[in-house]
């Protein structure tokens, strides 16, 4: 009568393993492995921890086999884990030193404590397997929107039940004035999945810019199909947002597709984001047009780009200034984030005043450098001459063609300009030597006397110093922190030197020192055969 009971127990063991595997959505072999480990521990407690015991469960019959493993050695030092070669050969003539002999052990009856320990081992193993499964499942879902139910709220952090796992929406990732209660449905963006000691952590966000892009993807079939592309998103969560869209099909209006019939599509996104106002902007590859669009609803009269500095200057009518900047700078800040450009906003009056100042500065410079009266200096400035170098080296007819000037005057102006530049070069050379800037650095191709002085004043005095510098050390850089923009000056900040030019100088210094190899000259394209 004992045998059927044993069979029933075996069958029950497999059924339990099967049920646990199904419930936790993990592999049945992991559950059986956990059971084997639990039985091994119980057997060690019964027969002694010094023994090397292995438990095996047959996945088909459910039969439990216990074995004590003994390593075959020449001389036995530990009888619990070793067996002599002579003894082993009596059990298995083919045994050699280093092999293991399995010695069957009788099955054990689990006591209360052993059963409790076994349960803890199985629960822990199953929990670990469940965590691995959850991490593997969600690590590939970063960038997706998930739906869940609020399980609880702890110190403003929302714990979300995703069905087969838990996720967290931290307080700073929820929208302002947004409240959740247990049982509420929640939709959020998976922005990070990390392994941590307490298990995998799934981090959700409702403030992430990409959350809005994905919501539009769900509401707008053209975005889902890839016909309309979301280029960039800038958000002030819960308040206002700008989204730039672009159509790959010229017959489809990307803004109209996102707005939908009577605003139905954009309204669905607005409702999900607690009334966040959304400006939908058409993206264009032309930076100036894109910035003008991004500053909507403000009107722009003029745009000036500075590509080297990554800045753009926008001129708006006086009455449009507050609209362009927005409340607390919101409109221009979002436009800057959306386009990736630093935007300076000036009124027409401010721009006119600045132009007049620049004109007066150029006029004074020409008066001092060329020893001419104000009228002639203003004439040169108004004709577009910015620097003395331009006066010195342009074709003479470009000066003589100015109304009121003749060839003799043009020649005299150019002579005076060249004399001024010579004096300036002598002064700069003296200053360069005074600063201790090395001759080989000053003689580098592409380095002007003014640049050599600027390097010396910045503490860059040798070719090695220049080779060790970064481009930002020469041109300066802009730092953004907590919405504040800080400009850091570089050695060439007062000179008209582009970032590419500064980088080329650093590379030349590194080549000269042998730190890097000179780039191979671009090979001429082979001529096409006739």
C-alpha cells in the first residue's frame, strides 16, 4: 500500500512545480531546481553539512534521488568527501583519481524546521527567477507607454501595478497638481529599467518629452505609420509644450494631422496631460524659419544666425516682446529647447540702438586708425567696411567707387591702413615677447600676432600648451544649469575666430609635437575615362 502513496507524492510534487511556474510565469525547470536545492539543504542538515550531497528530481516521474558525492583520491584526508582509489575500484572498476563516486542515500522525512527552510529556499529562488523574468521583459520596453493601476502612493511616489510587475512614478516625474489614489488607472512612459538589490526597478514618467511624442503616436495614425515624424519636443510639464512635426509626404499637412478634426486628436493628448497647452509647429530644415515657427504665436521681423556660437538673434516688434518671451520666459525657453539654438530676443528699437552703437564704434575706430575726419569714417562704415584690414587689402576701385572719393584718396586710405596695421603688428610682437610666448608657437601657420598675444594672456605660451588645450579653452563655452545660461570666456573670445579654426590650430600643434599623425591629404578623384 506504500507504493501508491509514494507515487501520489511524486505526482503532487510535479503538479506543484507546474502550478508555481504557471502562476509566476517562469520556467518549470527553475522551480524544480529550487526544490532540488531545498532538499539538498534538508539532507545536509540530516546527514551532516560536511557531506557533499546532491538531490535530483526526475522531471517526468517526480522521483527524488539523494546521492553523496565522494571524490576519488590516492590518500583519503576527509572521509566525508573523499574515497580511496582502491575502495572506488571495488564499486566501479573504471574509476580513476579525480572522478566522483555517487553513493545513494535513503530518502529523508522532512521535519517541521526542515520543511520551513525548504519552503524559504524555494520561495527565494522563485522570487529571484521572477525578478529576472521581469527585468528581461521590461528592459526591451524602454521608450514605450504602459498602462497600469495605482497600487499605493508613498511620499508622493506612485507605485504602479503593471500586472506582472511593479513600477514607480517618482514625485518629480508626475505632473504638477496631479493626484492619484489606489485603484486609479495610469498611463506613463518607461524611461529606465535598472537591476537593484531589491529587484529590478521600472521607472515611469509622465513629464518626459518623449511621453508626449508617444501619445501623439497613439492618437495620430500618420505618426504611427511613419508618414509624419515627431522631430523634437520641449515641455514645461503641466503648463505648456511645443512639438515640432515634419511630413515625409508633401501632400500631408503634419500640423493638421496632429490637430485632427475639430482638434480631436490634440485634445485627447491635452486631456491625458491634465490640460497642458500644446503648440504644434511645422519643422523646416531652414534654421531661421524653424526658429520663427517655434516662437509662435509671436511675430518675428528679422533673424540673424551665428552658426559658430550656436546662437540666433531674433528681432520682434516692440509690442510683441512680452509675447515672444512668454510668462517667466517660458515661450523663448521652450523654443530654444525645441530648436537646439540659444535665442536672443531684441525689439526693433533695441536692435536699431545697437546698430547705431556699432556704427559709432566703427566710425571712431576708422577715425583713430586712419587719421580721417568723422564724415569720411562714417562713409567707410556705412559702405560695409568693418575692419581696417578690409580697407587695406580690398581692390582700390572698391574704395574709389564710393561717392565723393577718387583714386588718389583710395590709395592714401590704403597706405594709412597698411601703416596702422604695421604699427599694430610691431606692438603685438613686443607684447608677445613680453608675455613669453615661444617663437615656434607665434610662427605657426594660421596664427596671427593678435592671436599669439591672446594665447599668451591666457597662459598658453608654448606649442605644447596649445596642443594640450581644448577648443573650448580657446573659443569659450556656454553652460546651462537649472534654466540659467552661463557664458565662459576663452582665449579668443575678443577675436573673430571660429571653433573650426581654433580646433585646426590645436591639431597642428599636436602634429608638430608628434602626438598624432598628420591627416592624409584628400586624394584627387580619378578622372573619368573618356
